[in-house]
C-alpha cells in the first residue's frame, strides 16, 4: 500500500488524470502535496509536493462558470492534467497552498491564434 505524504488532508474528490488514456481515481489535497490514486490499481498513483509546483493553469470558460480541467506544472517532471468532479472547489483548496501569483488562466482560442500569428 502506498503511504500518503500528507499529514492533514483538506479535500478529497473523484478525479480523472489525463495521460495518454484517462485514469480514474481519487484526488487528495493536503498540507504537503497534491495526490492522485487510481481506483483499480494501487501502484498507479502520483504525489506532487507543493514545493515542486511552478504553476497551476486552469481552462476557464464562460467567465469562470465552467472549468473543465486544470494542469499542474512542476519544476522537473513536466505537466499533469486533471479534472475533478468540482474543479472550482479543488482549485480553491489548492489556493491555500499555492500562491495566487502561480495560479494562471489558460489562453483562449483567439489568444492562441494571435500568439501564433505574431511569433511566426
């Protein structure tokens, strides 16, 4: 069995980890890390310490009424994309451990197009 790196868990919810194929399980937000555990395979998990997180990037639609997914970017291991049952509550729980200046909103469609046109 995997041991949690958190001493105190603030929020737990059903979640999906997007990596090649979707993996379903539980996301836990605690005082030391963001953790995801697979429902079917105990050895399939990820623990991301708050000290490793560089940015949290959220896809925001309709003025913040709909957030389909969020991405955790780390210093060494790259990007992890998650979606939970209620992404707003999850991001609010993460906000307790990640400073506001490291939480970003993803670029919209027109911003991406404009960025490509300017840089090409």
